[in-house]
C-alpha cells in the first residue's frame, strides 16, 4: 500500500524546469550549494578547504601553506597575478564553559548578536558536530550556547573544549527566479567563482603566472592573506580580491552608496574601507568586461578585502565582487547569474589582462 | 533544500498530511514504537496560525478515530452519554503573520495574526528564514535585515523591530512575480520550521510546547479509545478562546475541564469566565526558552504527560 502511495506521489511531483536553465548556472548552483553547506568558521576552515580541493579540475595540484591558505599556481613566466577568495565564515569561539554547562562565546567576525540568539547552534569540535541552541538574552549581554548539559563536566563529556567554534545550521535554499539564500555566501561565492573560472580555463594557454588563493581567517583581520602577501612580497603586479560587494539593494538600507542591484552582474569594488582601486586599473577592468560581454557594475561599499594587505608591497588591489543582500546574516541573498558572470570575468582577467 | 526557482512550489503541508494519513491506520503500539518523539517532531514542524489551523486539524482528525470537526474547526471526540461530563482539551494554534501587501519591488509586508501581543515575537522575524503559505504551496523566503557592513558609524545593534519593519524577500523583483507564485494578501507567514534535537532528549522549534502537549493528548486519546471523557483540539485559542468556547457551548456543560498546553503559552484566564467548562485545571508541559524560535521540550517530560493523561482518561467513569 505504502509503495503504491509513493509511486503516485512521484508521478504527482511537479516537473522540474530547472533542467531548462543554462548548464553554467546549474553547475554554479551545484558547486555553491556544496560549499555553502560546509562549515568553516575562522580558524577552522579545513572542511571548506577540502571541499574546494575536491571541486578543482583534475589537472590542478594545489598546496596548503602553514597559515592554512590553499594555493594553486597556473601558467608560468612574468608577470604574476593573484586572485584571492576567503574560505572562512563568521561564527563564534568557545571562550569558557560555565558551571551550569553553558558555553561562553566570543564572536569571530562582525555580527549582530540579535540574529543568533534563540536560534539552533552547532558546536564544531574538530572531530564532530554537537547540536545545541544559542540562548535568548535577557538584555544585550554576552551570547551563550546551551548543549543540553547542566554541568561543566557534562559539557566536557560531550567532547567540547575551550577554543571550539560554534555556528548555526545552514542550508542553501533556492528562492524565486535566480535568487538563492543561505549563510556564508560571503565568501563561498568568491571561492566558487575561482573554481568555476579554473574549470573553464586552459592552463597551457596562459601567458603568465596566475596564483589562485583561498585564504583563511579573513573575517578576523585578513590574517591568511597577510601571510600570503608576506610570502610573495613584491612579486605580483596586481591582486584581485574576489569577495562580497555588500549591496544596499534593500528597503532597509540608506541609498547614499553601495546601490548595486542583484542580477545586474559583478561589481568592481572600487573603493572600500581598506583599498582604492587605481583609476587606470579600474578603467582596464571595465574595458575587459565590455570586450568579454560580461555585465559589470562599478561601486563603493564598506568592509575590507584580502587584496588590501598586498598594498604593503605596492601591489595594486583590484577587487571584484558580486552584490549581496543582508551580509553576515543567516539569510544572505544573491542572484546566481551574478556568480556565473563573476566566474567569466575572473577567467577573462586571468587570460586576457 | 531546493525552493521554487521558477518551478511549482512543493506543498509540504500536503505531504505531511499524506504521511500522517499513511500512518494513521497503525495501531497505537506501532505508533509508540515509531516514537512519541516522531509525532511531536512532526507536529512541531507543522503550521497552524490562529484562524488558519485547517491542515493541522485535518491531521489530528485523521489520527483520532471517532473524532469529528465542528463548525468552528475544532476536532472533538465526544463519546456522548449522560452523567458527569469531563473535557480534556489542547489548543492547536500559534501566533504568526499574514501578508499585508505586495510591494512593487517584489517585497511583501506583513500583518501580525490577531490575538495576544507577545513581546519580542516580531523581532524573531528579523534576518530569519520564513515560509509563505501561498496558493501554490509553501514558498521559502527571508525577512530583510540591515547589512552589518553598511551600519558602520551608526551603531552595532539592530534596535527595535516590529512587524511593520518586516520586508519579506521571496526572490521576486515585482509584485506581479510574487503574485505569479501564488502569494496573495492574507497568505500565512511563519518562521521556517526545522525542529532541532539537542542534548539527551531535547527538541527545539517555535511553539513546540503546545505542539508536544497536543501530541501527548493525541497519543493518550488513541491509547484509551473507550474513555468517557470528551477530547478536543481547539482552534483560535489566541483569539479570545473562540474554539474552546464553542466546544463548551456545544458539548458542555462540563463538570471539569483539563486544559493541556505548554507552560509558556497558557493564558492565565483560560476558561475562567466560562461556567460551561466547570472546574478548569491546567496541565502544563514544562518548556525551556518559551515563546522563542528555540522553545524546547524534553521528550521524557512529554512521555510523562502522555502517561498522566492516559490515567486521567481512564479515570473518567
């Protein structure tokens, strides 16, 4: 009886016109879903790094440095150009375990605590993931997590220690049209764009050296990128941070700047709190995008980017982003078409600039 | 999870109801072995905003042999007969929101469901995944929140939030696109329900206390099918107890009423002004973090409540 019901159910299930979407969009979505549903708060990026490695083309032989950054060097000869997207996401670190078994938390990155309290939580011990909840706060006090234990010993018996990280469950969800929501699109979209570009790129046709980096601990001070910059020093001729363009494309945001609508293409992040793109480089990027038929918006937003730390060695930073709504919230929203276009632009910047 | 993506949305409530129907023929012992926890989790994952409880009532009706639905929408099992009348009753509804308007930019605005104003309830919407129950099924969406990067120099707290500040983002860019997805003014909106287990036996979800209490009563009523007590699952408790009043007026007067609920959600005045309910005794399931999206119950306590209700049902002569 049950089997018959299930058969009827399958027949009834709506047809899936997603198959009619361009293959590039379907490929981008599948990759992004995998990366978004992998957890990697700052300092514990290993699962995301492994996911990136698995997603790279077969010919790629990436290396991990002592800072946890993933490096892939493609092509040879001068000059050297660097692309960098970060692996980590915002979250919390366990700073202590209270007598009553609850976890005392400290934020990793910029967050509004209101968006985390009274929500499900996950504690990442490195070997397993333990569910709990972020406790509601009576006031604006410190955020804590409850893992269902009533004593410090009980919590420790679960394998939880100071230094473990805490996030909330996340899920990639397709919205209407080409929109999608999830947490940690910042910077899984950038990481995905670099992978998609590499899948389309023929390394034998590159005219010079291109280094693709997936960096660690961006959200807590661009730490991984700083280690990479100190390693490369004066070698690169330019760096492209492939990271979020925090957009004011929402009724809640002031419209003074950062107005980059979703679905209108990637954004040259020409000025932020950490870097200014040299005007000549910006013009070159705009020309490149036009030649390649890639829609490109130009804008200014807030935040810092990994490319900026290369500035200590005089390396021009030409960051490229995509418009993101509700940054660092559990419900970031993107338009998948912007990811596809961003990947095209990364490929073009590696091959033709 | 996949959402709509231009494809017809999946009517999750239909599927849940279907699953409940498929299992409704099982004997109680089989249901119990499948777990009271399973029933609690299923009910906690369902939606029954005040005034829009029909699908929940459908499921209860399918699971409770001998029950009927009255004109108010309550599900009641009334063995009839004369003598001392006793009622065991649990409310089905939960606070929620409905679509108030479709904006030209594709965002939806909201109106809170009628009933008690619960402090902080609207703020739960901010930056949350929500479900819009459209004419074409359940649509995933989110409620807009300010980007922390764009608030620099303007404070690091989100400040006060009410449902008037809630902009629902379905991914639509125009009102017509939202409408094509089946969204209308009055479409029901709730926080996305993802019952979350943690600890040894804890379950967290919005309104879980009430759902778990109703699951305990439902299991108890199924276990004692021959009870002389009237068993009811009532609608619109949050709106002046309209469902409960209807049961009292239709099936009463009762000598005694046992009002079963989660400890967080019991109105202090339940039945106090209705003599047709007789002596009202509240039986409450302890709840942790009441009224929040992680309202938590212990499955051991739910099982104890079920066993207590079984004894009470057997005790009604």
